[in-house]
């Protein structure tokens, strides 16, 4: 089995390691735990504040994984704005109009160092000037300081909880208080708990905490604004996406070479997930789908236990995650190594539908739904029929594609035309249960000013190429 060449840039293992290896004078040039330069995070925070036009932003990081038995993964929005991979962190963005010094400020709040926990789980990212410098923040403070700093940003003193305001205390801020009152209640942009989460969810409890700290504030959902920023990928993000895609391509190649009658779905899964790890992916972007025979028509089947048989098709839908960026690629393989005539015809129709969608793309004009309709039209034109003489577009039972980024189904408005800089998938499929025949082909694309860039071009999709890829012997390293 081959190994991909290492990227030219250094891969940061964890934020704290950077604190040890990067002197203060160069810390801002180093990548963070997600492999992106610190300056990129600063520009994202600035862009978010510009987009909101005022108000305080509070973004909560992820809690520790249950009992520390699972590898920690940061919340994507928090990671997008900070690059800090540390549980129980908070980010506070204060616009210049609310900062006592008249400057926009970014403050992260972190748990204090816990030597006992570090003995079990390793070093932490801790409060302090060194952390602030390393991650390009104005301050990195203990979590215990959050309430006071939020009150300060909202023009309130912690003493107000006891009934004494700054004006009552004779601090001379009465005019400022009156001005703030005239402007109406302060706005806090944060993640609001979904209704389905209920009152006991962590998000609901955090919202309750914020309401207790600032009962007069108006709360607004911050997710749509962050999503609009995350939709457009920077050059540095595309580098990470390409790396995740290249690793996933290598995984497909390895899986294809072990598929044969008598092997189990989990054997292909083992080969492809080993390729993820061997090539530096931190985790799977989602549960690997290896569905053969009747399982090929189950869209998100991932039990991966069946013994593959001669004459089956097997749908492999997988994605590596590299430095918090996901790939998502699907190919369909004949277990025997050769497509039957019927399988090849259906496979070719799915491939033609994908190409019809590619051809329909117009930069800044078409939506993903427009591309979906182009794929449907191609299926309707085909002479292929089911056992009842019907065209096969009725067996295309899901959307054509989705945004791709930090989430495999990434955030963003699907109603808008596909903007330059967006990365998305095109994945038509046909699933005929009565024939146990499922085919899906999925590739990843970057929307450029002059058209589409197929980021997964290196993974074969022509039926003859797929058969040839399966025939390559697996070589030991």
C-alpha cells in the first residue's frame, strides 16, 4: 500500500505544542491546531464583527468527550474563529463601541491548568499572555473572569447584581449609562438552543446562564452569520480540503483492491480507514459506508457486516477529516471486478447525470437545485427502464449535493447561487431495491470565477477505469 507524500507545511499536533515551540516574536506566523495561520483567524473574527455591525458575540466551545474515552473534537464554529482545541472554552468578541478603551477586542476564556487532568490527558491550552500571543487574541483569561468581562462589555458592573449601579456609586458614568439606555438593550449574538434540544441541553443551560447575567439583553442567533463566512473558502482552507480529498482518494484505491467475492464489507472498511490513519487524517469525517448487494440501495447504511458475493455492486461513500476539514467521495464497485451489462448501463447513466450537472454550472448564477434538475433531466432522457417500463429518475431519491468544509454537510444557504470560493459535492445516484442495484458517484468541487475545479479528479470514475483500479495488486509497504 502506498503512502501519500507529506505536505510541505508543518502539521500542528495541538495548540499547546505551538506554545512550546514558537517564541513570542514568531507565534503569529505559526499554524494553529487546525493547521491554518493565526492571521486567518483574526481576519475571520474581524469579518464577523463587521457583518454583525455591533453587539457582543459569545461563542461556546465543546465540552469534554464523555469520561475522556473518546478523542476530543472542538465545535466547528469555535474552531473557525479561534483555532483552539481545548474543552470548555469561551470566546467573547467586543465591538469597539462597547469596549472601555474604544477598541474591538477578542477574549478567550479557558479553564485553569489542572495538573491531575494533564497526567491523564496531556497538556492543556491555559489562560495567559503566551496563549493570547500564540493564537492572535487580545486576552486569554480564566473562565472565572467571563461573567465580569461580559458585564463590562454590556456597560454593566458586577455590583449591579447587588443593586448598585456605576451611576449610583458616583463613578461619573451616568451619561454613558443614559446613552446606552437610549440605544436600547444590548445585543448578544450566540448559538441559541434548538427547540428539539429541550431545557436540559448544554446549549439551553448556557443560554439560561447568559440571560441571568444580562437579563435586559436581546439575544440573536449567530449561526447564519458565521455560516455565510464559512461558505467561502480561503486559499489556505482549500489546501486542507485538498489534503483530505487526496487521503480519501488513496483510501478508495486501497479499498477497491481488496474487494472480491467472499470478502466482507468490514474488510474494505478496514483497508480504507487504515489509509486514513496512515496518511495523517485525524478521524473519519463521518461513518464509513460500505454497502454491497441489497445494502447498496440503503443510502446511509454503515453496519458494514455483510459478506460480499459475486454479482454484487458495493457503494463506498467515505471521507477523511484532515485538520478539521472533510472530504466526501463515493464510488461504486463491481464485487467480481467486472460490471454486468445492466450494472454498467445504470452506472454510465449516473455518471452522465453527474456530467450534466457539471456542465450546467454557471459561476454566481446556478444553485445546487439547478444542478439537481440538470441531472434529473439527463436521467429522464435515457432509454433505460425498470421492470415496469418506467424511467429511472424515480430511483434518484436524494439531493444532488451539499456544501463541504468543516462539516461534511457544511453550513450555508442552499437557496443562493453557488458563490466563488464555495466547495460542494455533486453525487447523483440510482437505487433500485427490487434489483439490489445501487449506484452512487460523488465528487468534490471548488466554484471558481471561470467554472468548476474538480478537486477529486484523480479518483477514476469511468467504468473501465474503475475495473482497472480494482485489478491493481495490493503491495505491502
